[in-house]
């Protein structure tokens, strides 16, 4: 087992139902096991803890990001 995934799992296990945690990611949940060194069982347990009483905010990737919109607006002001 790789140390990093188990350390991350340990951290979230300590936080579980003790405090609020915010996690940001650009990956859907399906590819997470590959990200965590193929540790499917541990990743499943991690996702179970993260998604229990979860509030998600999904950002539509088909729209321009906030930063791109701000950059366009700033460049338009300079012109």
C-alpha cells in the first residue's frame, strides 16, 4: 500500500463527524481509485466518509470559468 493514500484516508477518518471539511476536485468520483494507487477498498471507504451528509457544488465545465470571464472583462476595460 502506498503511504500517501493511507495518510489521506487517516486524516479524513480523524475528521469524520468531528469537523467540517471542504474538498475541491476536478475529478468525478469514478476515477478516484486509480488516483489513490489502485486502492479500491480504501478509496471506497474514503468516499463513504466524504459523501456521508454531503453537500456538493458541481460546476458546469461547458461554461467559461470565473477567471476566464474576469480576464476577458479586464482586457476589455484596458482596450
